[in-house]
């Protein structure tokens, strides 16, 4: 009985129809889109399952599926190795794949971290090989986003598309509020000389998380306490070393990603600084990295599953003719041993 109530509370998906009919998702999709290569008995089973599950076909998803291009591109504007180094990217890729699969839409992975890859990606998409684009980790000044807009293909960005707000749909965590809450937590723990390692200043996370840090500290957030990183572990190590050399009296550091925070922890350990006794450390993301550091990392949880679902919803809305929209989702402070 609990399962029935749960199904009633959420919209039935193509997976539910396939399970009820005892056929594959592909058979359901073909039956709902004209019945080609579907036996009469299977078609009737799908019709019965649609009635019993209460499934309502998503017109936007159907229009995407029935276009000449049946897939969506997941475009990562970072070097290929970052896909394997940064756990956030694989989480986003998996979430987008699962959300699109509910509409029987496959996902194509592309990386565009160099000029050559960017040009190749632009040509491929402009040629009509995909029906939509999910753009991840866009940097200000990267011409790819403008190239994609000119193709007329629906595009949704993960994170605020700096300089394109209002013209490009996007889904994002509330980076500024999340950073603000983490820095407030550090102050509540009695920390007074709080440094930060930011993300790249040409990324939305780099801009918004630094703004949240400054919201709390104001004049106390001196320029000497701010160091830029690149979201990599090595970048966190280098930035932490520079901060210690410049500000040896710091007693806390807010790091704009868990991966950079892991690098910062390594440097603090090598310098003989105890965490959190001497220096408290907070990260951002709540990735698998945050749970594997020693000590375990206090961080800001990004709602990655919701972000990917919103990205797909916004893409389907664009396909259905709706104007670009934004979804900004709340974050959550997760307190562990590092503060």
C-alpha cells in the first residue's frame, strides 16, 4: 500500500509504464510515438499500462525525441582529465543521464577544454547531431556559449552563465548564500582571521562564493586573506602555501571546493598546523572527497540531484518553446570535524 501511495504522489514515468506492461522502455517509446515495429499485443499492453499508471506523455520530451537528432550533449568546458579528477563532474553526468533516461533521451558526453575541442564541439552541434545541450563549467569569455546560442539549439547551463543571464537558461546552487553560511559558522566557532581560497574568478562559483565570504567579513576580509585557486587539489595546495607564507596568523580558511580543501589540508599538515585546533577548514560541494579527508571536512552541500533534474526540465521547457529561465536551489551546511 505504501508503494501505491508513493506512486500517486509523483508523476508516472516511462519506466513505470514499461514495468507495468512488461516491455522495454524502447517499446513504450515506440508505441507512444506511432507504434512502428511494435506488435499489437505489446501496443495493447502499453495502452493498458498508461491507463493504470496515469502516465501523461511530456510533450516537450516527445518533441525532443522525435526531432531528427534524438540525443542531448553534455558538454564539459574543461580538460578531459578534470572529468576524472573532480568528482562533481561525474555526479552531474550521472544525474543528467538518469533524468533524461526517464524521457527515453540518450546523453552524449563531449569535452571542450581546448580551442581545438571547442571548435570541434561547435561544428558537431551546429550540424544538428543533437537536439539540446547541457553546458557544464562555463568560463566568462569562452566563446563556446555564444557559438551555441547562434546555432539555435536549446542550451541549459549548470551554474550562472556570467554575462548571459536572462538569455541562457541555467540551474545552480545558491553559491553566495552557501558561502555566507559557512563563513558565519567559522565566526561562530570563534575564528577571527579567516582566509579564503576562491574558485577561478571567471566562473560563477568563483564570483559568488567570494561574494558570500565578503558579505560576512566586510573589511575583515582583507585582500591578503584572499587567494585564487582553480578547483583542483594541486591548486588548493599552492594557494594554501601562499596564504601561509603571507598570513601565518590565519586561524581559519574557507575553500571554495572540497577538492581544493583536501589540498589545503595536506599543506597545513605538512606545516605542522593542527586542524581544527590551529586552523579550521571548510569546503564547498559535499563531494565524496569531503568524507574521505582526515579530519572529515565541514562543507556546504550542493543539491546535485536536484540541479541535474532542473537542468533537464529547463531543457525540455526550451524545446517546448518556453523562454530561458533559471532555477537557483538552496544549499546546506554540513558540519564535520575540520571546524
